[in-house]
């Protein structure tokens, strides 16, 4: 019997998507899965049959029902108090003290690990689990390592990029903790050669670490993400609206209007930060109040639709997309950009757009300089380096005036649509209505699931050509003419990236969906979750042999 240790929610992106997708796949295949996580609404997931909440020495059963699968998931939630350690700051329901791991005291780290260890030991004792799977290099890996020391139950670790980039690489405490866990694990699941090399480099002190590594594809639910013909886009958007109808809402239009009304180039950093804070009093993980009205302004028959999906943080590269819009919209006046997601960069990008549209050049420069500080990171300015290089080159080539003229002519609020947060099912309706998806991450991603979702939906995906993104692009390159697969590759070089985005979005939009069904067929053959579930089950069960 399998246990999966995931320290976070099931809603959202990245490892959260991976967890809920793999658990559903295992349940479909007839497995009983014990999932340890912090999800607040297990009733929303049809594979969870039982929900147990652990507080001190007591256990409360809060959900008990039948599920529509051969197998089932029993979810276990340790009550952790107010503190939730994270890799990148975000707002979380039920946790008033959300703290980046690198800011935690040693005592807080130990308390978190001990509380989870206690719960996992009880689950193993009550249900006789035979193997554990752990997400991330820290901290649940440390829990599994301690449990293994007491019970000898074998465990596997699947490192995801965020823990490595934002904790292990930045703080020796987490490198040391992860090293002990990786020494004790039986298997390390890696999604690519790049991740294998990253692990080998970071944990080079561990003898024979490469022998522990096993490849495990990322997956995509091809029953949710699938292509449609262009004439069906309106119908799909109507289905999306029906799905949105009963959902709680987040940001309203007046908050965006209030933000814009207070903007000027004379603002200083503290003043701009204060304006942003005054307009962010809303639930970020919900769709915008007026998302339907904004999407209705798109001509789904004739407009060219570009899509960005991801956390709105600068490491995901949203600023790189915004900076190129004047040139893209000049080439395609009927193009629109849809930005799906939530995060601390949303208001920063709204300000960036306003400044470009209104020829407020001084404010544009301030956003480029202050971007990471406004987001809350005072140290790392690297996420804007490509944007800085882009503007420097425009000025050097005497093209800056022309760029701002194009921005003033083509940028307006109804052409860049921020939707707020949309879940998997909502995105399943939106992706196939879009022509091109762009994922220009600044930080190397181990396995960008959004790329696969776009691929399965027949929405032509472009991404920064490194890490897991490069692996995904290379995996499908033999299914397409070379000049077409090359369009997916966005340069990682700061002096080329922006111009690459403009050039390749331009040519991708000219394809007019020609490769829509080839992309979808390839995704189904290579990445459907059902085959991933079968492999992980086999690998975990083999650890006891």
C-alpha cells in the first residue's frame, strides 16, 4: 500500500497538479493511496474517499464517502498551527504565518518535521503501508528519512525545481537536510536528463547517487486538455462561463481602476508599494469578478489569442511577455494576450502596461529597476535582466521612440486580459481556444506542466529553451518539421530573449492552428497520466523486493 507525502495543497500549479493527477491515476488503476497533505477542501476531489485530520493525539474523520474509481485515496492532514513553510511566498487559507523556508528558524523547521513525522508513523502503524513517495527535496523528504530510520519502510523522492532553486541552493541548512534524505532514499524520480544532472551536481558527495535515479515522465490529463476546431471556440467559452458561474471571486475592476488612477512617473518606490498594497485586498486564488465580461470582448473567430498561464512572479517571466507586446501587437493588431494566474507581480504588470500605453517612460524604467523589490525580493534583480537588455538595445538602435509609439497605438486594457486564478477544469476549456501559449521562465524549470497542457490542447507552446522545457520540446521535435519545432524554443540569452519572443510568436500565430491535432496526438502518446501512474506504482512496489 502506497503513501504519498506532499506538504501542500492540491489546488494550484506545479507539484500540486502533479500530486492530484498522479493520485487520481493510481485510484483509476485500482490502488489505495494514503496522501499526507494540507488541502483544505478534500471534498472537491472525487478520488478522496476519506479525510482524517490529526491534532495532537486525536484523529477526526471529516469525510467518508464512495468514489467513482476502482481504487481510492485516504487523505491525512496534520494540523500544523499557523506556520506553513513554503518555497515562494503566497497567501494560503488557514495559515496566517506563511514563511519562505529560508526565513525559518531552526526550531520552526524541527517543529514542522516532527509534527509530520508523528502523523506519518501513526498512518504506517494503522494501515501497514509498504512504500512512501515524497515530493520535493525538502522538507517532507526529511520526514520520510526519519520514518525510515524507525520503521525501515522504503521511500522514493521526486525533486521538483522550486525546492532546489529556492531552498536547497540558497540555504546550507536545507542542503544538509536534503543530503541526508537523498542518502537514505531507495529511488530518486527525475523527469529529465537535466534534472538528473542537477541532482548529481548538487549532491555529488553522495556515493553512486546516479544509480538511485529513475526516469518518470510528467503527465497531462488528455481527457480534460484536448483540441477543438476553431468554429467551436465560442461554444467552449460558453462552457467555461458555466463552469465559472458558481465559483467565488477575487479581484474586481474597481481595484484595477483605482491602481491606474494613482499612477504617475513622479512616484517613488515606497509610494508605489503603498499604492499596490492598497489595491490587493482580495482573494488571489479566485477568478476575477468580471472575468466573463473581459473574455466576451474577444472575437473568438477572428482574433489571435496568446496565452500565459502560471504564478504571476517574475521568475516565470511574465515581464518578458509584457515588454514585447507593443511589437507583437504591431505585427498582429487583432492579437490579444490572456494572463491566467495569481501572485505578487500582477499589479506590477498592470502598472507596467499602463506606463507603456501612456508613454510614461520614466515609470517604465522604474518598474524595470524596482520590479523584484516591488514583488518583495530585495536581493535578486536577475529576473529583469533580459528586459533591461531589450530596452538598451532598442535605444542603441534608435528604435525606442518607435517602440513607444507602437505601445501607445496598440496597447489598451481590453487587449491584455488578466483573469485571476483558473483551475484545471476551467483551463481545459480555455487552452484550446487560444492560438499560442508562451512560458518564458527565467528560473530553470524541472518539469513545466503548463507546456504539456498547451500541447495536449493543440495550443502551440513556446518556452525558454532550458531545463525541463527543453526536454519537452525535444521530445516532440521529431513529430514536426524542424523549422516548426524550432519556433517553440525561446533563447535563454538576455540580449536575444525578447526579440526571440517577438519573432517566434509572430510566426507561430501565422500557422493558424495547422499543427493543432498533431500536437494533441503527440501529448496523448507520450504524456497521458495513466501510463505515468502505472510506472510509479511498479517502481514503488519494487522497492520492497
